[in-house]
């Protein structure tokens, strides 16, 4: 159904601004193209794609630390490189992020998209996921990885650069771009459940190396091995860059992807008896309580345009504009009111047509270097305008269908006769920021920043607005060039959420609130190509909960204290590894009057520890052959803030092998990956009163041909 916004007569202004910004960039390009004789040193574009393949990265592309060495970033950051993604055959956001500490699934099992928490804090699906360091894309459909060069995570508070976002962290997707070496490859894969796909990747530089284009296209059939579940997906993406002149570079990204699958049913927590919830045994990981007609049909289009302009030798101007749009029809269901002994219960089905989410983002930023009294400064000044519009979709009354937890049968299709018009909401998050990196000699750095935020959130239920100036300060010391020690303090304003569909106040917007973060850490490449990081952190943030009337509310504070460690890179000439560890002490430190029983409890879906380790060994006796293995552990987690039950800890094991050879002079890679090798049944998700099982054992076999 067409999306309208009668409540917001100015809702088309961001689109006009986007076109105006694009037109301005193209006008600058036309002018600069005629002046290619100009010579400046600051405007050179960096094109990725030809760097040595590694499990570690030498730069990050996220936040105010864009294009910095990780050693110069005074916060915990993890990078999952293309080499790691390829070795693991990773196909999803969680598949990539399981290599970073503190990452767990939340609420949903992942059959449609990955709902993620980091350090027990939900990664907000409309603000915390970014494309190329800037555009907020909507994580309500599986974000494809085939066209991504790497996936980055900047842990903790990130409000200075990104506005109102939770302090779980920013997940950034860096797209592949054309490098010096031409790329033409065709890859195909199948799994033991019947899924199959084909992927085309082409990259070229042309126009005397001043332009580059990278195109990726994917089409495939989806099957996770879960009963009553199948579907298909597709992707088309293009990444273009143009060095218009030595002082001006344009970059453009466009991606469109679609996924239409059967959605696995969630399982609701049983009611508490005497303050205790008795959970059912973990069902077989291949069972599905929903029917094949319960579709999740979604598509997304993301577009981003960026111009970098050198203003002399020491200053540069960056202009960015982008738009992310996601639409979906959904037949979501949850199994509830069931008898633990017999398994008999009710499958409640929710209907939504035409849900739509649109993010529009503009950024103008200038950076420069200068000296005062012999002290070097790297100054960044910027302004962002972000608007997020949403339409909740046309809905029909829920349908209740008898079902059994232990012996489910495919439910008969239900087709509602009428749908009611949904509601609209709009978020405007504007902010000006300043960030100064002060170089005090070769060893010391002082980093300080401020953001002035102006926020409003409007829906049919409520309207909130807020303004706040948030500080950010860090000190970094390098005793030797390959080691840095840092301490940082950050504050940020964050959205506290909207009541979900299964709560009595569904759709109600909670007011924004302040979070605070302290962190000290050490990073080092003292071991050569291995990057190691250790950090201690504390995050204080507002607490959300559920009151006795099943209302989603705000009240109190949660404190997260922990130690995080990671290592990634190469050990010797034949072994690569990526590993992470989180030890977390999270407590609800204060509460409101409606949720006094939560005081001192562990926040729901928050593990005390997570551990991941993955390594690949290149067999020297058989050139081209690599063997790999990984283990991924998540500790036990509370199902709610009252800690009335816990889902058990679990560890999954992955195994794999790759063999690269030459056929008629062309490179061919054959690969096999086995996930959940022991075929464990386990609760993969908790939170928001829901449970979800992990995926069954899956063997994926793939072949890639470089043409």
C-alpha cells in the first residue's frame, strides 16, 4: 500500500535536500574536472581492494576515527576482515559479529534478520548500523555481506559522531571498491538443506585510472534446515569512485536487496509461578511452529553519495548525503499459553502489510591540521541531519491457532478479511560537533570533542524533544610506536525505545536519556602482524522494563562493568587467528517504583562471559590447502530483568577447509564449511519475553572461479 505522511507536510524536504546536495556535488565535479591542473596533497582518494589478505586491519572507517589506525582509536573496536568472512563462509550479520566479544542474538532466532545485542545492550536496528561509516541503514532484513570488504564494530557510546544511539556500539559495513587489480569472479554454493546461490563480482578501474566501478549481484534460494521454511533472496550493488581532480573525489554507493522467506515462530516465556519461571526443554532445532504461508517479505535500497574536497594542503571538506529505505510484509507469530507437560498451546499470529522505514542522512564536515605554540592539532568540525520516518503498516486482528510445542503440525493458512490503517512516526536528530586530536610530541595524544544535539520524536501516541551538549575526552600514550595506552570518558543522549507489539502500550515512544561511559585500555602490535587489545569499561545507562500491566516503561539505571580482550592477525607465516573474550558484571543499579524487584538483578539476555576463537592453518606441505576451526561460547542469560529463569550457556563449533588451485591459468577456490558441527540444540535468544532456538548443523559447499 502506498506510504503517505499527512502528519508531516515537510516530510519530502530531506529528499529535496538530498537531490540538492547531489546536484551541488556534481556541479563541483564539473568545475573541478576542468581544473585538473591544480595540485593539492590532501584530496587523494584511498581505494581499497588490493591490500594483503589478513585477519587484521590497519585502519577503521567508523566515527570520528575514520581512516585511523586502530592503535590511535581510544575505544574498543573490532574489525572482521574479508579474509575472515571468506574463511568462515559467513552469510549474515551474526555470522560476522560472532567473532567479536559480547555479541549475542536477542528476541529472534535469525531466520529473517539478526537482532543483536552487544555487552547485553540492544543494537538499535534503525540507528546503530551504518554503511561506509555514515549512512544509517535499516537492519530489518538480512544485510548481505557479498559486497562488503569488512565489518567493523566500534564498542560503546558513539553519540559524538552518530547522534542518539544506544551505547551497545556501531556496526559499520565497508563496501568493496575497485582496486588496481581487475576483478571478475563467479561463486556458487549449496548447503545440505537445499539452499543454493550464485554470486557475480566485477571490479574495474578506467578513464586513466581516475574512475572505478565494483558491481556485485547475488541470487539464491534460502533454506536453513528448519521445517516449513524456505524462500529466496537477491542483491545488486554498485560502488563507484571518480577522482575528478587531484583535489576532488566523488564516491557513490547503491545497493538493493530482497528476501522473502517463511518466518520461524518465537516461543514466549511461560508465566512465573511463585516468582519462578520453569522453561521448557529446548525443542529440536529443526522444528518450526509456524507455517510456510507465514512469510517475511522485505526489500531494502540504500544510496550514498560522498564528495571529498581538498582546501589547500592541510584542510579538506566532506559532503555526504544518503537515503536508506526498507519495506516489509510480515506474518509474525509467537507460541504462548502452553502446557509444559503436554506441549499444547496457542500460536498467535500478527499481520502487517506495507511497513516502511526511511532514513535520510546529510553530513557536512571539515578537517584540518594546524599548529599552535608548537602543538599539532587535527581538528574536525561537522554537522549532521538525520531523519527517520516509519509507517507501522496496515494490520489485522491477531489469529490464534492451536499448536503443540513438541509435535507441531503446519497450521492452516489464515487470510484476514480487513486491514486497519497503521500509524506514522518521525525522528529528527540534528547535531553539530567538534573534535580535536592534539598531538603532544610523538607519544601523547589528547582527544576532546563536544556534540550539541537537537532531537525530536513524533508519533500518534506522543511527542518528545530534547537538546543536550555531550562531552567526549580521551588521553592516549604510546610508550613505543606499536603500543598505545588510553583512557576515555564519553557521554551521549540515547533513544530509550518504542514499546514493542506484544506490550500493552505498543507503539508508545519513551523519552530520551543520558548514558555515560568510562574506559581504559591497551592496544599493541608488538607481536608483529597480530593486533591485541585489552580494555576495562563501565557504562551507565537508563533502564527499560515491563511493569505489572505489561507496559514497556523507563525507570532506573543499569551499570555494565567488564573486561574485554581480543587478538586478530597472523601468527607466523602459516597461521591466522581471530579471538575475543568478554567478562561482564552487569547489574540493575537503581529502579523506579514500578519495578522495584529488579534492583541488583542481571539485565535480561546479558551473559557474564562470551568467548570466540577461530583459526586457519595453511598447510605448507600442500600449497593452496587451508584448514580452519572455531568455537563460539555464550554464557547463561536471564530471560527477564527479574531473573526468574536463565537460558543455559552454549558452545558451538565450526569446521572448514579451502583449496585454491589454477585451472587453465585461472584461480579456482573450493570450500566447505560446517557450522554447529555437533548439531547442538540450544536456546540462542532471549529477551522481550521471547525465546528462540539455534540453527541446525549446516554444511555449505562452495566454489569460486576468478575469470
